C-alpha cells in the first residue's frame, strides 16, 4: 500500500506553513518536558506497581490502583483530593456531579465567563426543561458576560459574587462553541483573586476541559478550589476508554463523589473493570499527546490562514487549550473541511459527516470523529454547530504526523470546493 498522495500545491503550502510555525514548537516541547517530569515524579512518589493495573468488579472495594491514581491526580493538580472514575460518562457529567454535590436549594451558581457550554445549559435549566435540572431544584443561576475584548469583566465578577448566596463561581477555561478567547492560567488566577477577595466563602470551580497540560501550571495552582475534566480529552492521553476527574479541596471532592455514587459511600465504591492500566498509561502519555495536538492545531491555523480564512487563535499566538477555531462564514466550505478531517482519520475514514441533531444542542451539529475512542477529542476531530457564523472547532491529534496528514486532506477538500465555485 502506497502512502497518501498530495498534489504540489498542497505540499508547497505545507512546507511554507511548517517553516512559519517552527519557532512555536520549541516552547511546546519545553512545556511537554516539564509536565512529563511532573507526572513521572508523581508516579514514582506513589510507587506505582504492576499489581495496581488489575481491575475490580462489583462494588470495587479496596481498589488499590484506583485509589493511588486519584492520589496521583491530586498531586499533579496540587490539591487535597481527587476522584477519577470511568463511571463519569463525559465532562458534562463530571461537572454536573461537582455542581449538584456542592449546591443546595436557594444557592446561586454564577458563571463568570459568560454563557456556558451548550450541554451544561440544559443541566442548569437555561434551555429546555429536562427532568432534574438545577432550576427544578431551586438552584438559581446568574451570569457575568465577558467584555467586548473577550476578557473577563473582573469588576462585574467581583460585584456579582459579593452576594452571600453565591456558593460557586464557575469559570469555563475553553471557548466552547463561542468565539471568545480561551483563558490562560494567569487570567484564571487573576479572576480567582478577585472572587476570593469579594467572597471568601464562594468556591471557585473551573471547567478545565481541553486545557490540561497545555501550560506548566493548572488552575488549582493559582487559586481555583476545584477543577473538572474529561478523560477522553487531554488527561486520558488517548488511551483512557471513558471517564472524568474532579480534583480540589477535600470537602468539595467528597460532596461531588457522593453525587456520583450515594451519600455514605462516596469514593469507597466504583469498580474499574480492568481499565486501570489504560488510565495510568494515558495519564503518563498525556503531556506528550497534548503537545502533539497543539502542534496539529498550530499547523492547521497556518494552513488555513494561507488560504485566506480567519483563525483563532492565530498560528503565532501562545495557546491555552488545544482547540483551533476556523471561521468559514458559510455552510458548504465548513462541511468540506469537516469531511476532509474525517477522511484523514484511522477509523471510519470512508464515512461522510452530515449535520445532525445531537442531544444537548439547539441546532444540528456536524462532527468528524474517526477515533479509536468514541468522541475522544484528544484524537483528531472537528465539529461545529450549523449556524452563523459557521465556525468549525478542530482539536486533537495523537501524533503530529497523523494530525498534519488529516489537515492536508481537509485543505484538499477546501481547494476542491473552491475549484467547483470558480
């Protein structure tokens, strides 16, 4: 079988893009090396051993591997405690457990980074009337919008959280399906200081999805009380088959664990069913895998810029998560790009993505996700809502070489579409 062939125009664009972005890669490699050493040190400190990879069944009592992995997560995030479980079906589930576990009727949840991600909106009760949402439990929701510059409105946030009823201030690190910039750890730290000054009793929770290991520090290093994420994104390293994590203050983690299982059991139960090895190995590989995804994103940005498309972040901007946004302005070029990403996947490469009504979203979504782990966005994937301004969100790439190939195939589809228009 011969290698994938690209015409000379594509290869010329590739060479120019690679030359342009080469200076960015050294910084990514430096951060990956630091974070790899941090993870390795945690593995060694907790004396990770072969017997920890054996799984448990049934109740999952005395799962040494599961309990040690949670201690490792707590060490990496510099927190008191963590719960890391395959029972979390996705990041939204982990976030929901953390919120419901720590909020009571009459409490206020305040999102301080504008409108939350689509799937969280139905959890809160902003949209729809799904059974068991927060609104039905008498939990109030408030929101502080971002400034026109795309940065948090710290003065408005400080004012909003002064109300003693505000029990959780929620920060969404990544952009979600919005066009705002993702937040740096330094920006999150600044927000945390303002919130704690205004209301010391308010817990700060960060949706850390897509951001783990992108920087040397994590939100819990700069004042966040709780971080939450998905194992089929950054920290799973492409090997974790499912799951999520919550790390932070002991009381907040325990309350979230009681929501995941039941009060009185919390973290004591939860069988791992033979998945410990994947979760350990995925975490060990995660800093390197995240670096591969970042390189893929930067290459994608530069290639699309050379074709005249608007990207965010731009190819020469320091990254704070793995997501690459490309603005198409119309549905057809967006579909062409997503089709190209799918054709560059190792799984289901022959499938043609079409927009469909995904649960939790208010409009059809198109998604390229030819992944070994279903829905794993640390693997090369691309998705976006089919609504104006027709923006696609590309993320992942287990290796830069495979991610780059997927981008070249997507660019080929764009050029094919453009030729049809001429």
